[in-house]
C-alpha cells in the first residue's frame, strides 16, 4: 500500500511470523462476545448497538496502537446505519503544520481524471482526514452482516479492473463500481441537514471506500458499526497487489480499535470464497497489536487530540455518541410485521415517526398491486436462494429489492432480514440504471447533461468532460446511430459489459468499453460515464465540506459545476451502477419500470430480479420480462455478445433445480 509498504517491510515480515504463532485464546478475547457466535441473521435486537462507552473504548484502543507505532491518526466510528458516532483526530496530526489528504490509486504511474490526485486540506477547521476515516467506517459497517464480516480491504479486492487484482487477463471485480454508491448527492441516503427524515441509512462523503483501514464492529454476533482510520502519509487509495502481505498502519490501528468487538472468526471474510477465490480481510491479525491496547488509557480532549466537526455528519459537541439498534424503528429499518409482504420476513425503511418511506405505490404504468407482487415474489426467490457470500453455508440470500417507474421515481423498496446496508442504495441505483438505458431517450438525456468539471489537485477548475462523447463511443462500437434510443432492453449486467476498462472484460490487449475510460485515465477513482455523470455533485459536496457555503441538492445527475440544483428529472438521482442485479419491467413490448436487487452475490442478484419479475408475471399476467428479441444479449458489438443476466448453478437450498432462468 503506497509508500508505507517500503518503510515497514521488515516490521511486516516480523508481524507475519507473529501472526502465524498467534495465541488462539488471545484471539478469542479480541472477539469478545463474538468468539463463538451461532448467529445466522436473526440475532439483532433492541440491544444490538454501540453505547457511547463502547465508542470511547474503540477510539482509546485505536489511539493506543497509533501511539505504540508513533504514527498520527484520525479515527471515525459509525453505527450500522451509517450514523457517525465520533471523529477523533490525534494531536500529532497537526503537530507539523497543515497536511492534505491525497486521493490516488497508484503511485507508480500518474493517472489523470476523476477523483485522482485531488488534495483535501487537513487543518484545524477542515478535515479531509475525517472524510476518509468516515468513509472507511461506513463502508465496513455497510458491507457486513451476521453472515459476513467485510473490511475495506475486501472492498479493494472486489472493485478493481481484475479479480483478483494483479491477475491479468481476468474479469473485473464482482462489485466493480460499487465504490460510487452511497453518494452524498443521492436522494436515498440521508444526512443531518434534512430534518424531515432523520433516521435510516446515511450518505458517505466519498462513497464506499476501497482503502484498507475500515474494520466492522460486532457485539454478540451481530454487526453494530465500523471503525475507519487514516494515518501516516494520509493517502486515500487501495491495494493494487494482493499477492504480498502489507503492513498498513491504517489497518492495524483500526484492527486494534476493534479489540473486544471483532468479527466472529467463521464470519470473517477470509473464511468466505467468491468465484472460488478466498477474500482478504486484513494483512495483520491480533497477534500484531501492542499490549497497551488491551488496557488502553483514557483520552484527554485537547491534550491527546480533538473531536472534529464535519458539517451535516458530526458535531464536536456530541463527543462519543451511542449508535442505533439495527432492525428497530429508531434505526430507520424495521420489520414489515407481515403487513405488506406476509410470510416473506420482510423489512422496510421508515422515518423518525415510524412511517414507511417507500411503500408500494402506483407509477405511470405500474399499479400498486403489480409493484407489491413484484417485490413480494423477488423476496420469495431470495428466501429460497443459496447465499454466495455468507456463512453458515446454506444460508438464504439476504437482499434489498427496489422497483422504480420509467422516470426513476421510487415505487417500492423492501429487504430481507440482515441484508447488508450498502445494497439498499445500490438496488435503487440498479433499478434506475436498467430502466434508463432501456428507454428510447437515453442517448438524448446523456448528451444534454452538463459537462463534468474536473479539478486540479489543489481543487481549481481543470478540463471538462463532455458526457455526449460516451454516446458517440457506443455508436462507434456498434455502428448503430440509434444506440441508446432504439428500445433495446439493458440489464445492469449488459451496461456493465460496456463499462469495463477492457472490452470484452478481462482481455487486457483490448481497449475500453464505450462507457469506460481508456488506459492511463481509468482507475477505481475514475471509472468513466458512471462517475462523470455524478462528478459535479460529488466534488461540489467535497468543496462544501472544505468551506463552501451551500451543499448540493438530492440529485447526483444533471448538476452544473458550482450549482446546487440539478437541471434534469431524478431518473438517475442516486447515480449509475455498473455491476449485475437488475432488469427492466415490461408490459408486452412497452417499458414500464425496473427492478433492482443487491445483497449476497451478483449472480443471485440477477436471478432474484429476473425470476421475481417472471414469477409475478405468472401470477398477474399483466407484466413481463423484456421480450427475448429486444434483450441486450442479442447484440454483439465488435463481435462480442453482451450478457443480459447470469443465474447461478444449483441456486436453491433444499432443491436440485438447475437452469432456473433458461427459456424465460
């Protein structure tokens, strides 16, 4: 990881040896109440939250480790719904003058574009360091569940151009593009500036993080939040090579903070495989933490460090806040109580008055009955489906399901028990993306969007990106002047095929897909159309946090740089998503909406969206999947056939059914 790898190479080797000799009992102590969990998704209750005392202990432990390493750090803690419970900056961070947080994916070769090389000030009044720490804490909390404990190192592994990173001529990561979700301009995730809705999933200032140093926190086998750390050189990046073992100061400080709140051993990411490959949780374990962590001293504010105010996220007067109990109305997510989706064990999103935010609603074409049945049938498929990235083996898939109108309006959202939080915003992104790209005016909509205004490292205006160029790219690839206006049905898997840095995906000798950046410009911080469509909204929010007077509105797309209100309808209001899990909804050959699913594996997401709609169509006889003749998998641009959906083998628990999506 960046420059710190060379500095700590000798220490790293010693720590790896120590980890191999780790004391099992000590590891059990580090896991606290989670040492022998039997939780399978049903443990969360009204006591499942971080108390203010817990939060203080997590920070004390992290600071003790940072002091032992003699490395200054900034630490954030979030609860499972993304509420920031504290942001603490050690006094040493500013001891040598103002610093900057640098966003960079690769120090070996300079990549130009997107968020690459932006420098966010770190001073007594603003906190680029706080934004990085918060994004890491939120990511660790959002990616984890009772079935899987995922860190930001896992995120790094699954969002890059190859899976695994460093294995050339391999397809991109299974959650390629997920980093640009939970965006601060999203109309779904919330912030403290909106008094109308105070509870529910919160936004992240930098989206989801792929920089090691975000670790989930557990109590009694259920996730209750996450800790995020930025330290040392204050570089916000990712791990481009996983064939070695790093000593990453962010990661070991965060791991120390999780002492007593650690992931259950058999839920930790390195006990879970994805596409036959083992996930990476951390490159160090509890054998490497300093003895002082186990009896960490109390901290004295203004001596040991200070809390940092971050507008609309956290106020220093809050000190150490208590989190909310996930699954209770106070968290913004609670049981449906069998009211709308009987027998599905469904959960719904509510406001602070316990009023449902996204009940089934009629759209311009879809009726309430149709929306409710589509969601219900998708939940039913999920409850039968075998989860891909969850322990114990044989668990049901845990997902969020979203249905939207043709204009992107939300017509209903529900989720199964213990679904990861990140999937809520992502399922809505997917539903909107599939619906949008299947419409007959997608090309005109994109072409009319304001240019994306890129910035210099010091946050001054640089070059602009014309969004209409992406439309021309796909016209050039297909030789079809009607591309994105001819009514071809796009699933997210189809659009994702066109959004990879190599087309087809994983063939390194080939150039980029039409929605991607070319070599030298592409990185996980500069993906192409996905980021550029929301770029002005994202960076305008960062400038607001760095001292600007007004935040952006709740529509990521269509915002002119320097403006605060989007100029277009909210068809892609929370941004574009480019990994699988959605299909458009039709009545005959007419596009009438879209369904998006996100949770426990992308093939499962595809299947739940596709079969959920198919099964609803069988019951209702008024809706259907896209006719086969107009699906994107009928296209073969440059001789490379696109994909529509991909359903997993042997997909259901307690069943030997195969090829469940064939012929439908």
